């Protein structure tokens, strides 16, 4: 009876994954795609002490594709434009963006720092990029949901 149960479980697991290729299964946990920022966290040590929700009309979109990243931010009550383009590398726990160019306001930032490194938490349809201090303690995060 146990052999039949194990065989049935094996068949069900194989049937579950037979509709997807190995590439499709690995893409489920990929950063590649389009993401929209949903909120930001502020940390005190490891503890989240504040959640900042976007103001009405605010949108920040990031797109990752083939090693390239591009993001744009729209803030209705701010006339300053924010966007940037560059390359990225991601591991299972880190995200590094190297920006090449951006809007005039972003170029002022890029002129002083081109490489931005974050702790990465990636789920199927959600990710968080966490800025840490020199000791690795989280300071703040941007949290995104997958759009596409």
C-alpha cells in the first residue's frame, strides 16, 4: 500500500511540473520583468519601525531585462524628473545596480556614486531592495510588486 501511495505522489508531482519547462520554473524567481514600488520601510536594527505608502499619483517603475535596469519615478507635486538607466547583477541575496545615465537630477547623484548595492529579498511576485549600513544593518527598503 505504501508503494502505491509513493507512486501516486510521484505521478502528481511530475504532472504538476510537466506543464512548465525548467527555464519557466527558474524564471518564476527571476528579477527580470517590470515592477512597481508599493511602499518603503524604515528600520531600527532589524525591526521595521515605519512603512511609507506612496502619495496619491506617485509611481515608481523598475524594469530589469538581460542585465539592464531602467527606472522612472513620477511625483505629481514635484517638477523634478527622476529616471536612470544602467546595468545590474543579482544573486540570491544581493542586487547591485551600476547606473550609466539619468535625468538631470539623477545625474547629480550618479556623478558622486554610480554603484548602488542592496540586500535582496526576492519572492515570485514581490521583491525588496534593502539599503544597509557599513555593519550590514538595514536602514530602509523599497518594496516592489511584479507588474509583468
